[in-house]
C-alpha cells in the first residue's frame, strides 16, 4: 500500500469520546435512554460514560444525547 493512501485513510478515522460533567448533571436520565451503549446512571443518580471511545454505531445517539441534555453536561468530541 502506498504511503500517501495510508496517510489519507488515517485522516478519515475519527475517535469520538464522550464525557459527562457530574457536577452539572441533574440526573434526568435522558442520556442513558437515548444512548444506552454510551451512558448509564451511577449509584448517586448521575450519568456517567461507560465507554472510553464511542463506537461508530453509537456516535449519532451520543451526539443526540449531548444536544438534548437540559443542562449541557455532556461533551462529545
Ligand atoms: S441528559 Fe444530562 S442531565 Fe440528564 S442524566 Fe444525562 S448528563 Fe445528566
């Protein structure tokens, strides 16, 4: 495989990470219902991310959860 192709291919691979700011989360439970593969509720009633990297198949759901969070506690990047 030629090096130029490899470099171009690598630039298209994006790893999405999700993070919940627990100090901001009000525990509404929305994000685990929208993206159960990415978020869950912890014992304190706050959301937490359950994966280090968001699977490609869950990226749209993770973004939707972040957009829908009523207190903007979720960061996806
Ligand atoms: S949607 Fe936001 S406020 Fe609701 S549980 Fe998830 S992080 Fe917390």
